[in-house]
């Protein structure tokens, strides 16, 4: 036989015969060429769903075939039964069932992977036939496989039966049954549990049952309890599973079975059963301790999972059984032992993280009781939660420096995430423990820092970390321990990077408190400024300075010179990475915002001059990759500085009752940012002239002005004319999306201002005209420009529809560009275009040129929308197209009525799957809805499914 068979691109013509399937499988498994493998894979997938699969699948299961071929045969069977059930005539059900039983019996002693696939196929058959066509299916399976055979055969048949029973609920969970059938079949399976559990119990309790059989029994139990088998009905088996935990070979499957059984939402109804399970879990404590002492992480992990599953899923139920409070408290303490398990996560232990959600759940349940009950529970559990805080802070401690140095970067990252989880838990626990928790932490820290005994930095760091976790998200302004904490911070011997980081983040978390207690700034600001010079503390020191400058800016003028000087020094030394340099500039923007205008200008001059000089030098050089990066860096620094430098908010934020000396000086003359921008404008133009064809440099230039415009708003006015002129020149030479985005900002803020309308109007007309010429040349290569252009047009219509009254604006051409843009494959571009049309259509009446173009060309727009709905566009965009239809209906109803009739008369439009009646119904439904936008969206969604042949499919429902 020629095994070098090659599937060609015209593989459709090949017969799906046994021989060809075998050759294709050989090609898939053994051909070294990846393209050939892919072609074989594709062909085999077609073969599997072809009508011929019914013929070849049985032949492929022949005992003389290799397992890979047999597996494909079994998979094809499952595919046909599960996905094409409707194609199987009812009279063939029984013979199919008999054949599958017989094949499973044959493979009981054969290949495990083929056996499993056949079991899945029979499971799928059973689910499709239950309950009417095959009542008592599970009972019949059990009977069929318990028939007499020799002993070896009997064991194999037993394992095959267990495999079949295990995959049956699993297949149900993933089956494609319609929703109404799912309910029926779930009910039928629930009734069949009575045929399953006695068999499982018998096999689990037989002294001579081999390990593999017991393991399969436990897997089978795991599978069935996921069907919400009542806990009272699986109780005996769950008890047996606890016994199996003593056998190392069965441990993992027994854990899975117990956890699945007690985690079912329905199981909380069976209070008596749950109460019986608590002592069973508590009896595992000796095994847990031994596992921890011997370093057996798998066993300690498994037992912890069981304790947490019981505690987390049923804490409220168990709390309510007041007479059993001691046993539940014992379970809580067992979980506490798991939280505090010795070792460092994730290197020496991986168990403690499993318990954190339990502590949230227990607290939620306690706090949800009415006040008098809650008081009783708090008496018992507040001490537990104080102990939890100690345990968590111990677990959050870093290992020794030597040990930490041996950790992989992945382990360090996992530990970082684990500490974040601990931080979130502490923040949550604060809700229960309140101010006493902060006092508790403060006392411990105070004792630690004033003690004569040597202390580890790890201990100090963990306590501070606890403070920081709480202070970051909870208003600690009323806590009486914060002044003491701020007083303690300078006493810390900071001799380690992790400790220094936490000190910084703690100061940052207290920035709002410092704004209310500015006298304390002098204690901590020197520490922050000192840390700025350490590259290892880059993120923490810069983010803390930024928070202080944002929150405390009106108290910082006395420190401003020092902050600016230190910041300048670290910027010049290039200590920090790009993103931290940007944050630092934002911090300085906040700081300068609170100073008198002349001080702002003086500081800006000293801060920016070195960069301007550097930029002048770079602008004179021949463009190359390294000076490009330097230019973008400098432009980025200026952007970030101007993002936060906002003197207009001084008066707003000061409010009433603020000492007069803090009031901003009356603003005479232009805004300091405008002064600087005017000074560097010519230089920026020079940079642009060299780098106009580099989108990143153009983007960086536009960002400076865009951020300035957003921050300054009307204060930016003196720059409008020259910036409009520069933008026009830029865009005319080399059109880029960032220039359109900046134009949109300018239109948004200044188009309604009479004084600035002429330059804005001229700019708008120019960029529109340039973009229209791009459309004439072919816009497909510039989806970003088209996207930004459509957003600009939408903004113009929203802010200043007068722009569309200009005789210099070709409204018809813009409309045609919009219709073309609706057909782009890029979703963001289509969304922006839809927005443009929904802004345009309401102006049919008040802007003559818009009314005229919609009347003349609106049918084209409708056609494009219907093409999109018919299948040309992604289904995720249907809501946007619905918006345009709704707008058309609202603002040009008479025209839409005519257009819909004309357009939908075309045969096969917008889809060959539609009948004339369906099109007519759609048309009537749309025209009826002139008020309810949500209903239009539903109509369009329904119609697009009909167009795509997806109506009523599971795929449509899942989308």
C-alpha cells in the first residue's frame, strides 16, 4: 500500500474511504512537513462529519488496526452521535446501542484511550435517547456489564463499566442538548443515581477490590456529584471516601470526590449530613500535622482543600447550628493552621493561599447576622481574626536575603501576588476589627523599634506592610495612631531594598492624611527625596512623591525648591526608567501648580532649559534611531509636566476658610504653560520638519499640545491660531492620525468660541480636504486615519454643526467616505463611522447640505448597513448599525420607507438565505420602532442570525 499519500488542496474530491482515512492519519502522525500535517488534519475533520463516517468508523475499530486509527474511528462515532443526532433515524437507535455495547466489551481489555472514546460515544447516545427512547439507561448499562465472565475478563468489564459511568455525567456537562432537554435529562440522570451508588459502595467496601478499581470508583463519584446528587444520597460514599484518604494511592482521587461532594451549592440543605462531616474533617488533623512535619506538601494541600471546601461553602449553615459552635470553631482553627502552615509561599508551601477566600466568607456571614446575634459571634471570632492578622503578617515576611537570592523570578512574582492577596485580606479584616487593628499594629511596631533586642528587617517590613495595606484604601484620617506611626518611620533602620520600598509605599498611602496634617511633612519628605536617588527604589519613591505632590501641593511651597532641585538632579543623572521619569514630571506639574505665577515660570525655566538645549542639539542632527528616542523622551517629559500643571484649579480647590497667604495670585498675562509653549514653538516646528514622516515623533509632538489643551482648556486660547496653522501644514505634508486627534480636541474646546472659530474652521476644512484626497487614492492602508477622521467629523457635528454649512466643505464626499468606511474590516473604524452617521442624520432638517446629501445618497447608506447586517460585518458590531437605522427612522422616515422597499426587493440581498416574507417582516418591524432603540437592536440581531443561517443554533445563543 502506498503510504506516501498526499492530500492536495483539492482534497474535497477525495472519497472518504477507510483506506484514504488511514493514509491521511499516517500523514498526520508521521509526515515531517507541517503543511502536509495541517492539510491532513483539515481533511480528516471533513471526513469525520461526512455521511461516509458511518461506514468507515466501524471498519476503523477492527482489532487488527493500530490504536491511533481505532481512536479516530471512535471519535468519528462520537462526533456523529453528539453533533448530528437529528440525522439518525429512530429505528436505528437500538442497533447502534447494541453495536456500541459490543465494541466497549471488546475494548475492555484493549487500548484505554479507545475505550474511553467509545464510552463517551455511548454516553452521548444515552443522553440523546433519555428518558423516552431509553428509560433506565444507566440500570441497563450496569446489568449489561455485570454478566458473568472469567475473573480477568470480569475485572476488565468492571473497569469499563466504571469508565462508562464516569464519562456519562461529564458528557452531560459538555453536551449540546437544547436547554429544555437539559432539564429533562438532568432529572432522568438524577433518578438513575439509585442504580449507581450501590455498585460504587460495594466496590469501595470490598476488601479484595484492587486499587485501580477503587480509584475509578472515586472518580465516578466525583463525576456524579457534579450533577447535584443530594448530599444525603451520597453521604455513605463520602464517608467511605474519607476512609480512602489513608491510602496514599487513593488520596488524590478521594480528595477530589470529597471536595466535589461538599462544594455542591445544593448540599447546604442537608444540615445533619454536614454536621456529621465536621468531625470527619477534624479527624484528619493528625494526618495533616504529620504531612507538614515530613514536608509532604501534596497531602497537606489535599487535606486543606477539604477543610476549606467545608468551611467556605457552609460557614453560614454551620454558624447557625449554635449548639455545635465548638466543633465549627475547631474547624476554623484547623483552617487557621493551614493559613499559617510553616514555610515560605510558593517555595516551601503552596497551601496557605487556598484559605484566604474562607476568611472573607466567614467574615461576610458573621457581619450579615442581625445585631444581637452578630455581637455573640464577634465575641468568639474577633480574637480569631486578630490571630489571623498575626498569622498573615508572619506569612507575608520575606525570607532571609541569602534564601531570597536563590528564588527564581517566577517564584518572586508569585510571592509578590500572594502578598497582594494578603494585603487585600487585611484591608477586608479591618472592616471587622476597626481602629483596634491599627492600634494593635502600631503597638507591635513601636515595641519592635524601641526594643534593645536585635530585630529582623523582615519583621518590621511586614508590620509596615500591614499598615500600608489598610491605609491605601481606608480613610485613616481619624485614626489616632497615624501621628505616632509617622513619628516612628524616621527611626527605622532602612538597610534593605524591600524594607525601603515598603516605607515609601506606606508614606504614599498616608499622603491624604499628610494633606490634613502638613506639620508632619518635614518628618517624611527628606526620606522620599533621599530615596529618589536610588534606582532600586525607583517605582516606590517616584510614585510616593507624585502622591504627596498631588495631595499636599498647597503645603509644599516651602519645600518646592528642594523638591525641584533633587528631581532635576535625578533626571539629569538618568537614574530612572522612562515611565518613572514621566511620573516625576507629573509630580513636578502638581507641585508647580500651587506656586505663584512668577515662581512657576522661574522653576519651569530651570527645569526645562537643559532639555530645550538638548532638543536644539538633536534637532540639528541628521535623523537616526538613537536621537529619535531621545527626542521622543524629551517631548514625553514636557507632555507629562503639562498634563498636571494646572493653575486654574488653585482657587477651586482652596475653597472657603483657607488662609489668604495660600490664595493664588491674580493671573496677569498668559498661563505659564502657554508662555513655555510659545518659547519652544519654533523649536518644535524645526523638530517636526526633520521628522514629519515618523509617526512616533509626530505623535509625541501632538501629545504635548493635546495634553496641554485638555488641562488648560480656554487658557490655551493664545496658541490656537499658530497651532492650527502648524497642524494644517503637518497634515497636508504627511497625514497622520495623531494630528486628526489633536484637531478633534481643538474643535471640541474652541469651535464654539466666536474669536477662534475662523482658525478652527480653516483647519477643519483643510484636514477634511486632505483626507478626502486620501480616500480617492485608496484608504485601505490607513484604517487609523479613517478612524480618527470619522471621530473628528462626528465631533464637529456634535459641537459645531455650522462647520458643515461651509461652501468649502464637500459634504457629499464626506458622506461617501463614511459609506466606504462602514465596509472596513477593522471594528474600531466601523464603530467611529457609525458614530459619525448617528451624529449626521439628526441634522437633516437644520443643515441644508446634510439634508440634501441624505436625500440623494441615503439609499447607498442603507444598502451598506444591510450588507453589514447580512453578514459582511462582525456580529459584535450589530448594535452600532442598529443605531444608524434607528436614527434614519427618526429623522428621514418617509425616505427610509421607500428605500427599504427598493433595496430589499433585490434577489439574494442582503443574504441568499432570506425569504421575501422574512425581509418584509424585518422592514415592517424597523419602520414601526421610532421610539424604542433597544427593540431595534433586538430586531437587527434576530435578522442578522437569519441572514447568516445561525438562527436557533446554540452558536447564536452563546454569542
